[in-house]
C-alpha cells in the first residue's frame, strides 16, 4: 500500500476526516496544529494511504521538530496529552509506520513518538513504550444532578458550595483582559512548583486559533483573580488543559467553581465528555483531585521508535531537575520562553 504526505493546515480533507472520525480529538485539529506552528515553528504533516483527490480513510499526524538542543524528532504531538493514529486497523497502521520509518532513516530523525490512550493501544512494529501516565475523563451524559452526586462530598461538593457562598465572581470569554488574569495565575502556580511557565504567546495563539471554542474562565474575590482555567471544545468533548490559582485563597474553592461552571457550560452545549488530561502516576495529589470529580482513569502510554539505541544518562536529567528547582523565579520565566520550543 502506497502512502502520501499532506499538510493538515492546507488540505481540506483533514478537517473533513476529523469531523467523521469518533477517535479524533482537539489535539488532531488544525486549530491546535496551527497554534503549535505559530508559537514554536513546528511543521505539521499527516501520513495517509489516500491518494490526492480521494477522501481520507486514515491519517497519522505528526510535527517535525528541528532543534539544535534536543535533536530532530517526529512527534505526535508536542505538548499534547494524547494523539492516537487515526486508522482502520493494524495493517493500515503498519503501512503508515513503514513510511514513517523510511523518513526517519533518510532524514535522521532521532526518534519518532506517538501518545496513545487506552488499556490496549494498537502499536506498530518497531515501537516500544517509553513513558506511562494516568488519563482522566468525566462522562457528561448523566444529568447535572447525577454528575454532582458522584463527586466526593467533602473535597469537591463542599468546596463548590463554599465558593458559591463566598460570592466569588465568575467570568468567561476570550478577551485580552481575561487572558492576562489567567496567565498571571498560571505563571504563579508553575513558579510555585518550580516549573518554567509556557510563553504567553502560546496561550494567545490557542485563543486566536480556536476562537469561540477556547474559553478562559476566571473566578475572583473582591476584584482579585483567585483561580482560572483554559478549556478547549472539540466536537463532543471539552478539554481542561491548563489552570492556575493563588494559593492564598485556596480555601475559597475557586478552582472547583471554575471546573463546575465548565461542566455546566458543557452540559448546556450538549457535550458528552470532559477530558481532564494526563497526570504522572507518582503525582498522587493531582490524581486524587481528578478522582474526586467522579472521572474515570485510564492508561496513557507514549511509544517511541529510536533511530539508534539511546544512551542512558539519568544523572543528567536529575542534575537538570535539581538546577531548575533552585532557579530564581525570573530565571524560570526566561527559561520557559527560551526552552519550550526544544522540549515538545
């Protein structure tokens, strides 16, 4: 079977295919790919068995990453929690994997990576598991009352009610003012955890590319923003991708109110699922937080095909993490602006 390459930002068949494929996600969408390209310069490409001028029946989307720091890589997809190959069967996937492998060898990609949710992902020949995460998804098919009743009574229901009693002010939209409030809280949170914040233009580009399918949700107390999340809508799914809060007001339940209003909004617009994103398996606090919303867990596995067997250098990773943990906040912010394009 012959394979072809298409540009998913220019070929109208790609969004048409996503619209009729139930496995597609916000991370496959031209909006997400366009934001990646605008912010980090990544080059998107789709491998497919469909000849030019025919309808797509399969497609495997990647970004080509050219980095002098971390090497040339083919990733599906950078900064995306998950992005399954959209294929009919294992034979289709292996056909496309052969084309990917040929490009990897001729263009010297350091590795090829894809990120697959599910307990039994379909894996093409030559790929091996490299990382594992926990993925949470909340079923929005039941009524709001049923969804609320399945939440943890003390840790979730009580905090939502506390936030409502406190008279917190909720805002939503895509304005520059809301984006600034959101980014200040996200930056505050990431610096608190000694993690470099993403460049602000990444979020500006997400809002610009998704339009009204992106929504910034901010909760304030007496005019001071205390919690915020950014959600993305794609077909029947709402994706909670980023959030931040002011720890001084954590007891008010601002983050819980943000997510509860997102769920209410999703129900009104007929969405069927809330994607709460990935968590490291050793991040017990985050996993417990998502469990208490009544979300179901699943495995999320990242697979890689290496051009050459990688050398182990765990000590370098440990030293880098140690250095970042002791960076002053101003250097962490600068590191985020400079390094993220190399980390996808």
